[in-house]
C-alpha cells in the first residue's frame, strides 16, 4: 500500500460530506469532508506502487475543468484505471456540491 498526499488551491464553497465508489478490484472509494480555508487536501491510499505521477496527472486534468472546493478528499484505491479515478472524483465533487446547487 502506498500513501500519497496533495494540497491544491481551492475556492470557498459550501459543500456537504460525500461518499462514492467501492473499494474493490479495479475501483476506488472517494470520501469528501468540507474544510475551512482555501485549500483542498487529497489523501490517497493505493495498491498501485509508483503511481504518484498518474495521480498528479488525473488531479491536474480535473482541476482544468472543475474549480476544486475547499475540502479534504480521502481516496482508497484498488488499482482503478485513470478513467475510473476521474469518474469517481468528479461524482464525489458533484454530490458534495449538491447543497450549493439547491441553495
């Protein structure tokens, strides 16, 4: 198991806790908790050693499309592909931001 940590700039936003995915073969679980401040903290536990570059690239691709809210994101990965990683992270952000859309 490898543990990775990323800190990224974030926008202030009202979000709610969110959980998507399943820790199983080829999938991952993404949990989001709101944070005060202007940073996103991303904590990843992955079964794929040496995957920091892949994770960094996926996060940068998401940031190019979505302004990340201030949050703590915990990811438990069991060898998910980049496409699944991106899908789950985007699903979690959308679910956490639903409170913002309904306000």
